[in-house]
């Protein structure tokens, strides 16, 4: 039986009364049904228990972090961040979290990895009984807009800890001695208080470590950063973020016990993002799937921006909040999109009928002609004609490689 392993996991979670595990396994089943093209079955499952994708928008459940994991004074809102003595600029910002922070949308593997880390940080004693320590340093890497910063904020919110964020490029000064002092002051501050330290744009300094063109002093500065990272393991949790993981040398990678690649979302994750970002517009699954089809290889940030633009276009042009209204608005928006948009997006922008021919012939997309009609406003006879027209000839091979 297809998906039987996931159904078994759902039953086990339900019998144990673990609501979080139950929701996670149901989300896995939904993702697999949608990936298989079982759109109606997935929609029915969501309706069955109020399991609409917007369940993910609830504030994340709190995790009680082990007090041995972090040490230091409580960080209050009246504490001022350290500054660069030369310029007076703050070396970091402090975020105390938001009660309405949405749960990020991940692929199944990334979501399980993040949840696994959270379980480590709240079960230190169980880990120590088997001779291991919880992970205290995490490197998040991947393309811009993929959700690395959102993930760091989400982890801090779940652990109920302030997030102290420093951009590494902001610590660098034309005076190397000042840079070294900024790094030391930042870590002294983070180690004094119970917090998570987030190092953004981490490659800005670490990539220079093995550059033969750089003078010895900058290497000493970078080594100082790495030594501070080592010492911080005794004090608390550190997260680093980079868009350019290939620029980091092995000595940097070794400082991070866990490394998580957050890439561009797959089809199922894109659809959940679109459903979330289009709110309060309630789009049908077939419409969401068509929008996702046009946004293959887009980042989460790109998807959020396009959905916001879609809603503006609908509001200002009096379009209906239904599939055809969204379809027309999407075509108008994509017509103004950069030339590097994917084949489906370019086709919809240039020739909507050729696009309908494309999606009607793409078996991987998994939409029936009735669903295409509901999403686009085209009649069944016209869709059948367009399907036979082969206006899309040769493009499916390019899309699916």
C-alpha cells in the first residue's frame, strides 16, 4: 500500500497522544500526496481535521532549553549592545522574539533536522547519559532568500532566548586592531548573557584566512574569531549564516558541529508557501499548483514577494479572488518579470493559451482538465483543443531535463 509507512507513523503518534508528532506525520502524508498529484485527496485530508496549511502559521510551541546549555545573566531590553569605539556603530542587534512568529515551511528533511536540534537542546541529560553533548554550534548555508535568517529567529523563539545578531562584515574595520577588538567585545557581550549568538555574512572574514595575498595580521584576526568560537561552546549556542559556503575553509567548517543546507523549496513546500502568502485569499489547490509550476527554482523570499504583488494587482484591478482572477493577474505580473524567469513563467506571460497547452500535456504536474478549467477560466472544449494543438511542443523536455 502506497504511503503505508507514513500512515503507520500517524497511527503511532495518535495512540501516544503526541500532537506535535501527529501534525508532523500528517504534513508528511500531505506532502507526498501533493507530490504524487493527488490534489483532491490532499485537500480532503486538510478539511477532515481542519488541517489547512495555515495550521503552520500558529506560533511555534516553546521548548524548555536546558539551563546547562546556556549560561549568563538575563538579557533585558534596557541593555545596550557593544559599539565600535572608532565609529560609535553598534556591533550587534538584539531581538527578543515575537509571539506571532510563523513556523517556517521546510522540506521534510530540513524540518526534521531543525526539530532534532531543538530536541537536543532540551534533553541534555539524556544525551550525557550515553556519553555525548548537545550540539552547540550550527552553520546554516544556502542561496539568498532561502530562509536561513528566518530559521535562526525561529530557533531562538522556540528556545525562548534573545537573539544577538552581528554581521561579520560590520565588524571589519580598516584598522585591523579595531577589528580584533570588535570581535572580542562581541563575544564578551554574548558570553555574558544567556542568548543565542547569530553571526551573519560569516564568509566576509573567514574566507580570508587562507588568502596568500593577505598580510599576516588579518590571518591572526580570523584565528581570533575561530578561537572565540571554540571558547563560546562552554557558554551558549552559536549560529552562523552564509550564502557562500564554498568560500569557507575546512578550519571554519570544523568549528560547527552541525551544518544544514537550506536550499530552494521543492514543489510541495512551494505550494504550502503560496497558500500561506496569498492569505486572506483562499486559492484552490489547482490554482496553487499552477502558480508553483511557474515559480520552480524560486526562493522562499521570491515566492513571498510574488504573492504580495499578486494581491496588490488583484486589489487595484478589481480582479475576482478566484482561480481565473489569480491566473490573469499572474500572467500580467509575469509579463513584467525579468527575462531569466523559467520556461512556464515566460510562456504564461507571452501566450496564455500555449501555457494551457503545456500544463494540459504535463503528466508530472498532475492536473485534470476540469481542474485546469477551474484554475484558468477556460472551458473544457477549449482546453481539449489546446491540449491537441501542441503549442507547447518541445518545451516539456526542456522543463524536465
